[in-house]
C-alpha cells in the first residue's frame, strides 16, 4: 500500500496545474507545495496535519487551501519556534470562519444525537482537500483558479489518501470534493450540490459512507446545514 511519504513524493513530481490560464489568458497556475518537504511538513493547520491522523474514522474533504501566501505565513511563524506547543498554538490561530463553522456544526449535530465529543475531537479527523496545490494569488475567489480541471487532476491523489486512511465516513464540503469522489467511485451527481442533495443525501460505496455537506461558510440556513451533519452520528 502507498505510504504518505510515497504520496508526497508523487505529488512533488506533479505539474498538471502549474501552468494554467483561463479563457481570457489570465494566469491561473497553482503552487505545488510538495516540491519542498521542509515546507509542506511544517505548516501548522488542521488541513496539513495529515501524518498524525492516518487512523481516523472520519475524513473531511474541502475544496482547496487558498492562497500560498497564507500557508507561507504560518510556515514561517512555526520555523521561529519548532515545538509541539507552537504548532498547536498556530493551528488555533489559523482557524478561519470555515474552520470555526465546521467545528460548531460538528459539535451541535453530535449533541443532537446525545453524543459527547472530546475537547480535541478535531485532532482525530483526517482533513484534506480535493485540490492539493495552493493558489498563487492572494485571495480565495473561485475564478482565480480552474476549479473543475484542478479537481479532476487531483482525483488519483485523493483516492490514495482514502486507501491509506480507510475512513468509515467521508464528509465533503461543497460541490467540488463531491465531484472528485463521483469520478473516483463512478456514481452520478447533479450539476450542483443543491440538486444533488434533493436526490441523494448520502452515498455508500465500497464500504464507505459519503455525506455531502454544504460549505461551512456558505450562506445556507443553519437548519439545512445540520440536516446533513446529523447523518454523521447515525454511522460513526
């Protein structure tokens, strides 16, 4: 079976998304963070803490990391003091609205099922992204990268992560992570997430339950968000 180091080495050689342009000829290239092990292994974030979470029952797949400059900022802060305490402190500092909402929805949905989660429950969840390179710009706007093409380019790498972790449940945040899984496992989805959820609230493939979630920062009513999160605790 592929190890995480094997995967990282394979990712380091990938150039599929490094020289992209949109229809207007504007640069949409991504930054391959895996080309430098001393960089990717020293970014304190719940999204990059992979090797400490390989035995997780729950896997969360986001869309992409966002700007490279944000990753470099936390990488550089960690290098000033390479200790576990600083790593954990920076992980807390790095939490965005997406991460805060995600944690909140998980806590509320667990409580709805009379489940008490440990204080550091997020540490036991494997968290990754459908797109494994960073944005070269300095903002999160979707039109700054070619989301569909980059997502499909990364499918094979995501599949290998799933094989390594072997989670019971996979949670997808937004449409593109679900698109990736639909290509990996060969199931059909609709043109957008809302239409998909009207027909399929979850998918079961090869012993894994896939629960599509709205993106935590999406302007969707809390009640609609939690309808999907509640399904997690019926399985895990």
